[in-house]
C-alpha cells in the first residue's frame, strides 16, 4: 500500500511474468512426462472423455454459452491417460479460441474411411493456414498472448501423444471461421 503507482505497476508485471514462467515450466514438465510414460493400450471411449472434459470446462466458465456436440461410437484403442491429456488440450484450445463469441459451437466426431479420423472442430478465431506448419512446435503461437493466453506447449504435447499412438495430427482453419484438428490413432477398438 505504501508503494508509489509506478512501483506497483512494476510489481504487477514481475508477478505476471513469474506466473507465466511457472505455467511454462509446468507445461514443459508435462510435455517431458508424455514421452517417458509407459504406453498402455485398451479400448477408450473418446466421446465420454470429451463429455467429461466439456463438463469441467463448463464448470470453470459458467458464463460461457457453448454448444458441445459429441458424436456416437467414438471408441479407439489407446492409452487412456495420454489420450485424456491430448483431448484436454484440444478441447481447451477450442474453448479458448471461441471465447470471443457470445454463443460458440465445439464438435467432436470421427470420419470413417480407410482409417478412422477423429476431429475436434470449433467456430472460433481460426488461423491463417500459411502458418500451420508452426502449430505443433513448442513455443509457437499463431495469436498474440494479449489476445489469447497460453504457453505454446499444448499442441506440441498433443502431437507427441498422437505420435506415440502411431497416429498423425493436422489442422484446417480459416481466420474468423474456426479450426478443425484431425487425428488418427494406429489402433482401433
């Protein structure tokens, strides 16, 4: 209370930077754990996982109006712990990048074909596909932190998890019209 306004401003910036660094360290530790954890393979209900994650997001942000659509029969073969982390990252990103909309839509589903392709789609901020190659690299952000918070580690973590499952991940987006993240998993339940 006895500090002058300029000193309080400096103190706020130092505190915010320290908090950001703490989040960054936590995310880096989580990323390194993803590589080291032993992979278990079992039938995983991706739809139920997404419904549970969506319920937690709604609880954390009760003021948001988000229509969450989750497809049927989204069962895969994989590690439940790691796939939960991947889906938490994808859904949290969809939630974050739709935060400027009064009413948002997030959809989780799958497309069958020669391989099962799962997707998480939102109608949020989107991004320019010219920069899509940077998406899954650590510390790469396509939106300034003043616009959307984050450390730039989440999608790198998702890519490693999907890679550990023998799958691949890619995205399609358009600025202002949302993004869709597609991924495959080697095993199929």
